[in-house]
């Protein structure tokens, strides 16, 4: 050891205020549920939503800055993603009231509390600037989700989902740590910004580290690919989405993916910044991720057409959506990261809304099969129409938000390919994206067809309950407003790119 | 001094054993044990690097990673328990109700 | 004053919108008022602008009004603008003036027709399109008007669309026109490609610079534009729609197929005179086709029995004269004949309409006869028009036709053979027109009693236009009296600025080619008049005095007669050579290429997609171990791939 001079890094808890608050609130929700007389079935849920709203308010007033050395960095990118995490948790809880009312009697507080804890983990993750805090945030995100996936202990599918999620998740987590260890070894630091510089310099002098870097790349991609459900690490997703409670599936599809995205962006776009592009082969992660993105788009869109369970279909569709997002991720220009942010934002509204409707329908009818939606437009026109709007946004139909999301992603890739001659492979990826986007319309439209154009009317008459209706309204509003007027969000998302060092 | 490569090779071997174990075992608990083995192999690698570079970051990382692994173990085993109560088996191959 | 130019097409457009949108809601008199008033307003404005134009000095007689930039796309810059120069001034006066008279006539003719409102809406739309065509200041806007009149022609020919022959005729007109339009478009593209603009003034200025006189390019452009003209103005080979167009109401035939639309081709060539003067080969083609059509159509007209068919072929023939004029570089004569023809041909058609109306819709002349005592006004006006078309001295047709004949003989682009063809056709024209007059108005009454009881002179709404046109047929030519009579040829002077630029390219030996000079001109004129009078006498003989002669000659020349009666079987030939193969090709393309290849390709693609989906979904076995295995395999493959690079 060197000198005994211990310098304390700056501890500043102010920047962590939303996380701390939400963490304490989660504990409060746990405690409330244990101690209260359980007269109201929805109190815990409303409490949780309240907590989220207050956390959001605190977030709005928190300044940018660095606390705890480089472990915690509050910057525009972090703020953007925290809003997404809070929003997705809010909408997930909001759509869960119906389902939890009957199925969970004794452990309601834990249900909501765990969701809040998972959100804390995500928020922590998005503020990390360092491998360690990134890993801890990631784990704090996933572990509650393991529990939540298997929350319906009596349901065979739910426990199966839980165990599958757990095993594959733990496995990938181990891969992730191993990969991180190599990165640490190569650069001598866990700080991402420092790592960026160190690895680049080491690579200049020792070309042989290339092999180890490849190993690190692939292992980390495997670990994060699990979170993102990127092929070939995607196979848990359909089963887990199908088995777990619908609001949890919703939360997984948006929040967990966004967490994976920000983690990926921090490690690769920030940490391994120099290693994108074919000239850095074999170390470039660009082509690697590009190939995986193509695989995601192709696989997700192809297998989704034969699904009969709506949650499974939405799982495959979200695999495909991640493919599109990754296109934005591999284009290393300002519009790229901004488009990633915009996409996840638009995706949040559409997907949470869609799952909310699935939850409503499931609560009323107990079924998640697509065929059971037949003729819904006759008996519940509002439900059918809103569902159709969400599906069309997912498919990328203008003037809904999903269209602009895809547009910006493709535009950023094309812009990069035009500006930089070595990035010609981006054209291929965009081509695959366009082609598969066309295919995807089939399975989205299939549901619309089943709802609107079936011969008989549905035997079910589904009404909205209050919180779910609010969530659906938020979803519709988001999808339509940001489809007509995407500029503000795009502008906000562009600020993210500043954090990664892209100048507009 | 033991060269760092020795540690790394041990770590790699452990990791490999763990991986193979995950792929082969049918008992959920054994699978999880192998996952823990993989995690510890990664921790070993971290410590080896940290030693070689003479900085403490790796050690700190391992501390926290161990804690996280413990938490994961707790949760995981709880899930295994719930699964067992529901289905009376811990044979992982029996859980294929959701497929294709 | 330039600011009012746009009103001229605007009034009929408003009329169309009012009558069209409020179809069925307006009373008959309201519809009449709107339709006629709009055209009358256009006429008044045209007249005022004409005088404005006249007050300008001759070499700067141009009023242009650009309303807005229509297409500002890259190098193509097209305005929506109107150009009033001496040529278009003549045209708008003819179109609005004759158009107004025909609108008034229609109020009487179509009084009992249920499709009344629709008729006037279409008629106004047509007037708007025609005015756009002649007032446009660039080729593209002119083409818009060109297509517009084609559309209205289709709508009005097939006005009684429940009748299959009418709707077929409408389709035929439109399709044959389209073939011509294709040539027009290619010509227009070539002009744009080389000149960079479609604006008339720009093209006229740039043409001598951009093109080489006599080159293949200019000739090609002129020939392509001429193809468009043959379609619209019913020349060989695209004239076949005009006789069938007689299925439409008679005023339509008068307006569209005699006075205005069919003259669009002549106008277009006169407008583009500079390019044609630079391409003497193209001019020769125009002249030859014009002359040939004139003769060809006249021969067919000899044998027709339907009164409107005779007039239709007569129109084709007279149009041939106009193209002949243009082809011998005498565009002024062509436009002059266009104007006089508008007067007397419209009158002839309206008169025929009056006859048909009186005869309870009977159109076959073999069942007419002796109508002159029943329909005096119709008879007198009709006779005036016939005298005009035959080229009797003093009438309008005489001056215009004579000028054409003289120029085709004497002009440097002319040839005595062309004169000869025109000369023979003049005689034939006189013959068949007087045959018509004699068969219809003179001689024995061959109609049945039922029809005879209903014969009545037409109401004032129909006879007053006849009278006005009658007067015009007589005096209309007096503004273009040729020099040899000692008077000033006002018409030629008026149009001179428009044709001036082209004169540079007139062949050098113009002066010398005025061979013979005045004496030859007198001689040819007198020869023609004598020939015409002889033809009239023969017609009198055959169809009035001793009608058995007609029958005898018909029987002697049965083969020839049948050939003429069946219009040389041209329609049947076209059907076999062109129409059938095209239909067969379409069937082939449909059944084989579309169904088998294209649909098969798409369906195959979808099947492939479905198959791959099935294949990929089998990967998801539901077992965690296989998930983890794929994980590891993925990692290994990726590492291997990256290391191999």
C-alpha cells in the first residue's frame, strides 16, 4: 500500500435524493401493509403510486452533479432514463389493481414494494459512472423481478416463469461479472470514463490484448443481452412474459429493457467508445451488436406471427423492438443515442398501454389468448380502439409516436453511414430493419382483425376500472401527442448524447 | 510470487466447470450451485487483476459482488422452494409448459 | 387591362361549378342563365381585351398575365399564366363568340332532355378548358387544357350514356386522343430538354439558338407534336373518332367537333410555327397528310346517308385544308380558314340539329326531302353556310379556302400536286354539300306521315343563333380579302407579329416562287370557281332534277359506293391490326405475368416467411437447459467469429 493519506471523495447525498426517498418509501409500503388492518385492497398500490409521483417531483428539482466520487453521477442521460423508469413503474402499478385484487391477498405490500425497489435499482443504475455501481444497480433491478415473476405461487405458469428467469438471470449475471473483470484487468480502473482512455491507450501499445478484449466484449454483451432479450440470449423472455403476472410483464418489457439499454450505453458507448467500427476489428462491438440486432429483428418478427397467447406475442414483439433500438445504439452519432431515448420513451407509452389493456381483459375474462379477443369491437369499442392504437404505434404507423421512433433510429443510422465511409454496414442493418418492420405489421394487424372483423360479437363486455383507465389514457395521450409533436422529447433526448460525448 | 496467469487460468477453469455444470445438471439446486461457482470464478479473476495492478478497486468490487451473490442465493432458493411446493419436483426438465 | 385576362377562363369555370355542384337543385331557366351568362361574360371581356390589344403598336401586341408559379421543381419552372397575343385573341373571340351562340341554341335544343343540368355543366367546363388551352402561356398549361377538352369531349359524346353506341363512341374518342397525346408529350419533353423551359415566349426566342434548322431533332419534335394534332384534330390516321362522335347531341358536335376543340391542333401548330419553319421536312409531312385527309374524307362524305355523318367527314376534310395551309408555311391562311370554318360549320351543324329536331330525331337523309317549305329560316341559313363552304365568291369560305389553294401552289413549301388535291377536294366538297341540301330540303318528301305532322320550325332560341352565324358566314371573310382584290388583308396583318419570327426560316427562293404572280392567282381562282359551280350543277342534276341518275350511277359503281359508304373499312382494319392484338397482349399479361409470376412471387414469399417462422419457433423448447446451452453456444460462436476476423 502507498501512503497513509486517505482522501475522502466527495459524499453528497443530495443528488441521490430521489433514490433514497423511493427506497425509504418502499420500506414504508412494506411496513404499511404488514401493520395495517388490510381493509382496503388498493391502499398499498395507491401509496406506491404516490411515492413514485413524489420521487418524480424530487427528481425534477435535483440538480446535476456528481456524488460519491464517480459512483454516482446525475446528468441529463440519467434524468431522462429515470423519468422512464418512474413512468413505467407508475403505469405498471396503475394497471395492476384489478389483477392483484383477487389474486394477492396477503402480500400486497410486498408486491408494490418490490416494484419500487426494482425501480430504485434502475435509477441507481442509470446514474452510475462506474462498473461497480452499475453492477449493483443491475442486480438490484433484477433480483426483485425474480420474485415478482413468480409472485402467483399457486399458478404453475408463474412459478415456472420465475424459476426460468432466475436460472438464466443468475447465469448471465455470472457471465457479466466475468466480463467486467476482464475490462477491469485491461484498464486498471472501474471508472468508465477513465476506462475509456486507458483501454484505448493500452490497445495502441499492446495489440495482443485484442483477444481478451473480445472475450470481455462478448461476455458483457451476453450479460446485458439477457437483460435486453437480445438473441441468442432471449429465450427466457417469451416464457417469463407469458407466465408472470401481466403488470410485471409490462414492467419487464419497458423498465427492465430501459435499464439494460442504459447499462449497455454506459459500458459500450461510453467505456468502449473507441472500439466501434470495422477498423477496430476484431474488437469492435459495433458489428457484433449490429448482427445481434438483425437477429433480434428477424427472430422477433418472424416467430411472433404464430403465437396464440397475447403476452407471448408481445414478448416477441418486444424482442424485435429491442433490435430496432440497438440500431440506434450502434450508430455513434448524436442522433443515435437521442433516437434510442426517444424510442424507449415512445415504446413506454405504447407497450404499457397495451399491457394495461391485456391486464384489464385478463381480469375480466381470465384469458390471455388472442382468439378470446374476437369481436371485442362490438361490445367494448373503446377498449378495442385504444388497443388498436397502441398496436399501430408499436407497428410504426404514422402519425403515432412509434413511427417517429423508428424513423429517427433509421435516420440516425443512414446519417452515420453517409457521413462515415467505413460505416457502410449500417445500410444493411437498416435494410433488415425496414423489411422486418413491414412483416411486423402482420401480427399487430392480426389482433386488430380479430377484434374488429370477427363474425360474432364478443361474449364479454369489458369495462374500464378507474386506475387502469387512467393508465390507458396516459398511454394514448403519449402515443398521439408525441406522434404529432415529437420535438420536445427529441430535444430532451439529444441532451443525453452530450453525456456520451457526442456533439450535435 | 505466483504469476497472475495462474490465477486467471484457475478462474477460467472454474468458470468452465461451472458453465458445464449449469448445462448438464437436472437438479435446480445443483444448477444454482454451479452458477455460484461461476460467480466465484469471476470474483477470483477480479482479485487477481486487482493484485496484479496493485489497486484496491477489484477487492471492493469483490466484496460487494459477494454480497450481491448472497442476496441472489437467498432469493433464488426461496423461488426454488416455492416451485417445489407447487410442483413437487426440482427437476428442471419438467418445467416446459411454456414453449414454442 | 392585363389583370382581367384570367377572367376569361374563370367565368365558364364558375358556371361549371355552379351548375355542377347544384345539379338538380336549380331551375331550368337558372341553369340556362348561368351557363349562357358566363360565356357571354367571357366574350365581353375577350372583346374588351381585343380592343386593348389593338391599341398597342403592332410589334408589341402581347399581354401576359402570370397568376402563380405552378411547378417550381428544380430546373422545371412552369407558371400558371395566360398570354394574349394576336393569335390567341382570334381564338378566344371565336371560342367565346361561337360558344355563346351555341349555348343559346342548346337552351332550346336540350329543353326536353332530363340530363339538362349535366349538359350545361359539361359545356361550361369544356369552354373553360378550351380557353385555358388557347390562352396558356406555356406548353404544359396548354396540355392541361388539351386534356380538359378531351375529357369534356368524352363526357359529352357519351352524354346519352345508356345508349351503348354513345358510350362506345365516347371511349373511342378518348382513347384515340390519348394516342395522339403521347406524341404531344414526347415532343414537349424534347422541347423542354433542349430549351430548358416550356414557356412559349422563351421557346420562341431560344429556338433559333438552341436548334439547328433542318436538323433531325427539330423535325422529330415537330412530327411528334403533329401526332398530337392528328389525334385532336382528326387527321389521318387518328381521325376515326370524329364520325362516331356524332352520337353526342348536335350542339356538342357543333361546338366541339366543328368549331373549337378540333381546331386545337391547328392552333398548336400555328403557335409553334417557328419550330415548324425550322423543319421543312416536317412541314411537308403536315401538308401531305392535310391534303390527303382532305381528299380522303371528302370521298367518304359523298356516300354517307346520315346528315351528321356527312358533316362530320366534311369537318375532317376542312381540317385537312387547315393543316395543308400550315404545311405550306401559310399559318395565317390556316387560322383564317379555322375562323370561317367555325362560322359556317357550326351553322351547318346547328341547322342539321334543327332539321333533326323537326324530323323527330330522324337523321337519315333518304327519309327527308322538301323541308324547305317547312323550315324556312333553317333552310336559308343552311344554304348560306353551304355556299360559304363550297367557296362561292363573296362568302367567307371563299376567301379562306382560296388563300389556302393559292399558297399551296405558290409557296416555297408548296407544290402544284398539293394544289391539285385541294382543287379536286373543293369540287367534291361542293358536290356533297349540295347533295345534302338537295336531299334534305328540296325534292320529294320521303318521310312518313306521322313524322310530317310534327315538322315545325325551331323556336327563336335556336333560330336566332342560326341567323347570327349566317350573317357571319357571309361577312366573316371580308377581313381577310387577299391583295389581288385591291383590299388590305387585315387578318394577315393582324397575325403578322406572331408569324414574324418564323419568316426568317422561309426558304430563300420565296420571291422567285411566287411564280407567275398575280395572273396565275387569278387563273387558278377562276378555275376553282368554275369547277365548284360545275360540281354544284352535277349535284343539282343528280339529286334534284333527275334523281334516277343518282341511283343509276350508284348501281354502276356499287363496289366503289360500298367502299365509300363503309368508310374504306378503316375501323375494321384498325380493329384487326391494332385492337385485337393489344387485347390479346393484355390478357396474356394478366393471366400469365400477373397471376403466375407476380402473385406467385408474393405468395411464395409469404409461404417462406411462414415456414421460417415455424422453424424458428421450434428453437424455443421450453427447457431452461437448452436456453442456457444456446446462451453458451452464442457466446462461443461470437468469440470465435470475432477472433477469426
